[in-house]
C-alpha cells in the first residue's frame, strides 16, 4: 500500500491533469444531455426533467474544481521548490546543518 501512495505522490500532477480531462468530458456529456432534453421537451412535449441536469452540473462542476485544486497544489509545490529555495543556475545547499562536508567521511 505504501508503494501505491508513493506512486500517487510522485505522479500527482499527471493524475490531476487526467482527472481534469475526465471531468471536462463529463461536463460535455451532461451539456449534450441537457440540450437533448430541452429540445425533446419542446418538440414532443416530453417529460424530461431539466432540473436533474442542473444537479448534475453542480456535482460535476464541484469535482472539476476539486481537481483544479489538486493540480494547483501539485504545481505550487514544484514552483516553491524550484523558484524560491535557490538562485537560478545554482545547486541548492542545506543551510540548516551548516556548510556541506568537504572531502569524505
């Protein structure tokens, strides 16, 4: 199980991008369903409940926003590590433990 969690942590950005595509496809599917129901009600006096699509938009939209938040957090972690911890072009050093060892142990 720890290998799975380590894999998820290492690939969180890719997982978030895939989830955003899945949520986008779900929103498009829901949009077409809503359009079909709207035209079906108008042309044939059908009993398609349009309100159910609004509930679907709320559910899928909240999942989409949660995926965006996951992607933002993954990006922010890498941005902080790469931008704020060291000068561009200079390898990071551990300043909390003093200077790096010279030579070997």
